[in-house]
C-alpha cells in the first residue's frame, strides 16, 4: 500500500471518532503519533550507529514497546495507557539542558499536545496503519515528506490554522534568492510549520554540501521560534523528517516577548527568512519591550523592527509583509525609514492578492535587504497571475515556475544588469523620502483604468439613492391602500 493511501486511511479512521473535531484536531492528533513513530525509527538507527546512544523516550513508552505489535493493547486499556501514563510521563521528562539532549525536544512537543480520540479500538487501527510506514526507508521517508507537505497544505482549510502555512513556491523563491550556505546562521523568528527551514535545508544540501562536516555545520547553525503549540509540533516533526537529529533549536516561545535591547551582539545572525503573522495584534505589554518610537500592537511591524536589529552587518533578510506596511504612517513610517537607513532595501516583489488564498486575500510583498549599507534605490517587481488564470486558488496555487521570469530578471547574486520592463521599475531613496516613506508604489508601466471623474460617480450615487427613496415611498403607499381595501 502506498504511503499516500496509508495516510488517507488514517484520516478516514479518525473521522469516525467522536472526539476528533475538524481538520486542526485531526492534524494535531496525527502529528504527535507520527512524531513518536518517526523518533523511534530514528532511535533504532542511531542505536546501531552509536555505541553510547540512549533513546530520549523511556523504554515503556517507546513506540516499539506499546504500539508495534498489531495485536497489542487496544480499547479502554490503550486509552488509559495513553491518557494516564504516556502523556504525563513525556510531559514531565527531566532534561539536562545540554546541547543534543533529545529529551528536551520530546517534552516540548508533548507539553501542549492532547489526545483527542475517544475510541481505543479506532486508536489501535490508526496505530497499526502508522506501523506500515518505515521512516528508516529513505524512499518511504521522502514520499512521506511529500505527504506531510500536503497535510500542512490542508491547514489552509482548517480555519485560522491556515496562518501557519506559506505557499512553498514563495518559500522556495525567497530561499533561492537569499542563497544560504553552510556556516551561516539562519533564523526564522516566526517559523510556523518550518517551511523556510526545510527549503533552506534542501537548498544547501543540493548546492553547497560537499562533506559530512557541512551537514553538521548546517544543523548547528539553524535557529527558529514558534509561539503556537500546533505549528511548533508540526515543525519539530518536519525537522525529524528532513534528517535533523536534534530539532531542539526550534523553540516554543514568543520571539517578541524578549525585550528589544535584550537581543545582544552574540544573538545576531547572518540570515533572516520569515513570514511573520500580520493582521493580528499582540497581547498587552508586548509593545513595551520595544523603543517608544517603534511601539505598536501590530505583530508584523514589531517583527520588522526586531529583524533589522538581529541581522549582523552584511546579513541578508527576506520577509513577507502586507501592503499595509508599505503605505502606513506613524510607526510604520518610522520603521521604513529605519529599515532604509540601516539596510540596503534593494528589492520589493509585489504579489497579487490571491497568493495566500483561501485564508487571506490581501496584497503581500517580499522585501529583500542587506544590513550595513543605506538604501540608495529600490527595485520593484510586479508578479502577475499567469495568462488565462484570473487568480490563484487552492486548486490552482502559485508554483515556482510562475516566479521564473523574476528569477531571470534578478541579475544573479550581484543583481547585475537589471533593466526596467513592463513588470520592473526603480525608485530612488530620495523619491521615497519625498513620499513620506510610502512604498506602495504602483507599476508606472501599467496604465490605470479610467474610472471617470469621482464627482460624476458621487452624482450618480446621489441620484440612485433618491430613486431608491422614491420607490420605498411608493411601495408604502401601495401597501397602505391594500390594507384599507
């Protein structure tokens, strides 16, 4: 049976359980169970490779002990074991704090995890299906990695859970343009399910890993933080799937909760790749961690301020931001001035509203910048939906090949030979200052539709309202006469 068929079977079984309500709970349930199977398979491989290796999971709670036998415990006994023994034990694992202590990863994953299933018989059926996947089989692991990506994609239909998912074409494009290399510290301060991390790993392994030491260096230089429990658990599992032995670098925390001045020189990184939450508001008190002139409850703005601080001189950043950041005033204006003074904001790729559908339908932008030089000019590139397609959607999402024209125009690592086209244009820093740091600059090569004189529209609106009022008056008269009759 194929891995895809196995995963579908598991989801069908879960739909029969009265305790699992909706996609978000089903994915959360899937995740902690897959996590235990994946880490156990990985443990068995490490036990063969390393003489002194010990599993982070106590023996009685290892997947191979309680789950591997298809005729093992089931029904109420299985539920009681999971709820009364497995979860309390893994939530309370003692950790050493030493680097490479995988118990910390297990405990962090289970701290906020929950068993939603209420049927022990259905739970046993799910466990037996999961046992059909061997995560030490490279081809099966790679195939499951693709399925896992689809599971993450399914989050888009799970209400607000969709906020954790950035289209893979966008993450791949941004990583490709930033070109991370082994030895460079890379941070995603709002990592969600780990899309930028997995794309960066794939990019470096395909292009820059030449020796075993390079792989070790990569794993030692990744940094990530995620505030919410579900995406954090998904991200850690994603890292295990992508061959990360110790995904303890993925912290379950709120990056913004640490005071701005508390981020010191030793905390600075070479690369920041992120899609910070936008449209949301931070809890009371978080903004007080920032200097007065940057204080706001808008999450994306706070992240932008912090990212500029966290980059080393010469460091590179690529960030997804909404249109509102580009044209906003007040704190937003001061942030853009700060960004352009501290960094060379060299490129802004403008995306159509439909890229993040269905859970968001607002204009977004990809900002690329380098720390240490003041901005002299900014190139804009307008990405458009492909010919013959009105908008991106779940059935017709953005793909990396759609962004190939931008890659061709980019000009390589040094951005040489860029020219203005019907999609690309450049503005000077002086022009931006004259606009009050409004970066919502439309494509000058696109002729705006002529919507006529605004006063004509106002006159037509007033006339329509008068006609509507007259119709309401006549209708009342007719109804009154009918009642009298």
